[in-house]
C-alpha cells in the first residue's frame, strides 16, 4: 500500500515519484535536510578546514576579548577601589573633626586677629562668644578661665563698640565666677598671677563702664580694688615692670576721666599710647591708636585745633599710622598738620621742618621721588636758617637730597629743566626778509 506524504513532509522529488507511482519512503525531516544540504565531497574538506581555522580564530579572538575584558574589569575595579580609598583618606584628612580644645585655641587666635582691625570688631565678638561656650566645654562651669573669657568679651564690647551695659553685664558674670577664688587660690604662681590679671582687667572694665553710665560711687570702688590688686601683684618677682607701668597709667587715666581733669587725662592717655606704641604687636598698635585718638578728641575739645599739645598728639598719631603701613592716611594728616604749623609758627620753624622731613620720607617710601625731593629742599632751607650748615640734621637732609639728585630719573628731569631755563626766550619779532 502506497502512502502519500503530506506536502509539509515531502519535497518536490517525492511528489514527482508519487505521481509516477513509485514507492515513497518517509524520511525524517532532520535527516532529509542533512542529506540534501550535505556539501559535495570535494568541497567538504576545504569547508571543514576553513571552518576549523575560522572557528579557531574566532575562539582565540573571543578568548583574547574575554581576557582583555577581564583585565579591564580588574583594572577598573582596582582603580575604583584605589580612588575610593584615596578619596576616603582625603575626606578623612579634610573633614577630620577638631577637638574642643583646638577649636578654643582657634577662636581665641581669630578673635585677637579681628580685634587688631577696626572693621572686624563684630567678627571678634562672634569668636569671643564661641570661646565662652568652648571654655565651658573644656574646663567646666566653675573654672577661672571661663571668667577670663567673659572678661575678654566685656573688654571688646567696651573698647570696640562702646556698649557699656553689655560690658558691665559680662564683667559682673566674671565677678560671680571669680568670687570663689578669693580665699582659694591655686598653688601655682603662674596660675595665681593669671587670676589676678583677670581680676584687675575686670575691675578696670567695671570702673570705665560705670563712669560712662554715671555710677560714680561704684566706679570709685572698682578703681580702689584695682589699685590694691596691682600693688599685690608687684610682690611676685615674675610680674613684669612694663605691665605694672601700663596698668598704673590706665588706672590714672580712668581716675582722671572720673574727676574731669582734662590735663591729667590728656597726659595719661598720651603716655599710655606711647607705651603701647613701643610694644611690637598688632594688639598693642591697635591699643596705641585707640588711646591716641581719644587723646586727640580730648585735646581738641579742651584746647582747640591750633594748640601745641593738639599738634603733638597729631604727630604721634601720624607715626602710629606709618607704623601700621597706612601711609596715605598718615600723609593726609601730615598735610593738614603742616598747614596749621605754617599759620602758628611761620614758614621757617623747627616744627614745620620736622613735619616736612616725615612727609618726604613717606613720599620716598611710595616711590614719589620728585615730591620727596621738594619736601627735602624746603626742609633744607629751614634747617640751614634755624640750625646752620654744620648741624647733624642739616647734613642728613643734604645727604638725602644728593642721593635723590643722583638718581637717573631725577637727574634727567633736572637736566631738562636746566636746558629749558638756559634756552633763549621766544620773541614775537618777525625775521627780516
């Protein structure tokens, strides 16, 4: 019996054999495909060889790709691990938290830096407030250093802002803390002196603040306590004479302001400013300028602008400005001073010559050689007339003039000026034809 395969199971040749009456053997589809798709014997070996070679090439290239991919993955992973470790170390170094003690030292340092600058007093008060909180964390609520922090803040309010109520408030808080140390001083001499210094500063702040608030009786009590404490501090051999002298002048100045003694007030402020000006620190220079400005205000109110004491204070203040590298401010002040001195002493006087010498030095420091030369030449005329040719000050001025004239820039300008002077004058007379 013949069975006709289904069209899906047969090929074209099977269908032809079936139509011709030949027996058709059903062959599985997979075997038929392998049978009919099998290449010829001649080409089979070449195809197998090409297949093997291409297969081996693909295999080798794929294995190389896998190795390169593995290497890249390893390198990227190792580099990412290294970078993450490096960034971790960097972040640890960068964001390493400071201890409260280190933060306290930093706050105190910043406060001292800001106090030396007029425009940064608010920043200084901010740092001093931080220092109080950090001192409480580091030393506790009953340590004398916490009282010292309150005193520092009170001093800043008093001297930099003229906030007398705030100064009194913080100084009183310091008094409360220090009251427990009156009969319980430490064995260390250095620590005892530090407590005494804090007490002395506290009494002085309260005295000044209460004078401004017109509490004169309370102020007098604090002044008396401060004077007694200063005498007690002189018993210690380690206490410096310079500090004692400064405090003595300070207390005298405060007492003079309380008693409305203008002359004593001005002299004490002038002495204190000069003493601070001799100390080579930024804080001392700021204190010297502050006291000298106060002295200038007192002089102007008491004596007026055209007074020898007022002019002396202005000279001292100009020197403080020069010391703190504010030459333009100093030069502006000296110009106003010299005009007043011309009016008071005349064109040829020693005070005028001293101011001209200082102005010439400032012009020289700023590189303004021509202006310096003019000031020195005016000064030389006065020195020759008032002191003579052979006086050391006259010789110094002449030497400075010679040095300036030898400068190539100045020498060239002087030569051009001389050439212009020696040139014949121009006349409007027409030339004859």
